[in-house]
C-alpha cells in the first residue's frame, strides 16, 4: 500500500491532468451540441445571475482580463452573449446572456451541483471528527500551495 503522502501526490497529479486547460474540474459530460470551453460555460453560468463586465468576470474566475476577452468574443460571435453599454457611462460594457445561452448556463450549474453531490457522498462516509481532520488538511494544503 502506498504511503499517504504518495496517495495525496497521485490524487493532485490526477486532478491537474484532468483539469488541464480547464478553469475547473466538474463531474459529468456536457450534453449541449455547442462546443464551448469550460471557461466559456462558466462565464454563461455567471451571467445567468445577471449582467457583468469583463473585469468582474475576470475577478470572479481568477483569470486575466485578456482570457475573458477571448472567451467573450467567441460567445458574442456564437450569439450566446450581447454586449450592452452602460446608460450612464458609455465606457463601461456589460455582457448579458441571450435566450440561446440559457440552457447551457443551466446545464453548467447542474454540473456544479452534481460535482458537489459527489463530494458530499464521499464525505458522508466519514464521521464529524474525521471530516474536521479532512477540512483542516485541505485548508493547510491549500495554504502551502499558495506559498
């Protein structure tokens, strides 16, 4: 049997490989016929909550504004988003979903919920004390990764 630190290393490497070129790791497959990146789908999901600027999207997604600009250009070209100028400040542009994008945004949200459900079902196998240890481990590992 592998040492625990080796298991952690293998899991993290597996996650990195699975999530490569994606902004997040979700469980489930997209049923939409429209081929979008995970980041583009996530932008649609965020805009389902209401209009947002390029800067707001970049901050929420923790990616560069250039990355959001590239993703948004494709979404506008595909008819998924519309750019709307702010009525009071014409320098500000908000992005809003079109009707065509609503089902894709909803599906992406469902993938988020499905993913959380899988995590929940795994965590349900542990008692409260074990869950606290897992939580502490994840917090400390995340801090070390950010150093």
